[in-house]
C-alpha cells in the first residue's frame, strides 16, 4: 500500500487501494463519494497521532485491535 516508499500510507495511496478493492469485490467499482467517505473513516481510525498519514505502527495497532489481538486502549 505504501507505493511511494515513504514509510507511511497517505490518503492518495489508501484511496487507490480501496478503489482496487471495491472494483475487485463488486466488479464495477463504486462511486467516488463513497470511496472518499471510506478513506476519511479509515484514516480517522488508524491515524493515532492525527498527522494525516498512517505509519506501519499505526496500521499494525489498528489491525491487531480489529482482529481482537490487542486491547481497545492502544
């Protein structure tokens, strides 16, 4: 997902990933407004320090929490 190799996932990279995912799942994609909403929600949940990007650590913590492998107070 970190296409530019910066060590972070930004909104542009997350949007590209979600567009590909929705296209794969639905076979016809989804509308731009829905993807923007999903990107904003995902960044909002994962970006713990609120810098607008998701670090590997933030991504890992979020996924561990979502999979029940970490407490909700991370």
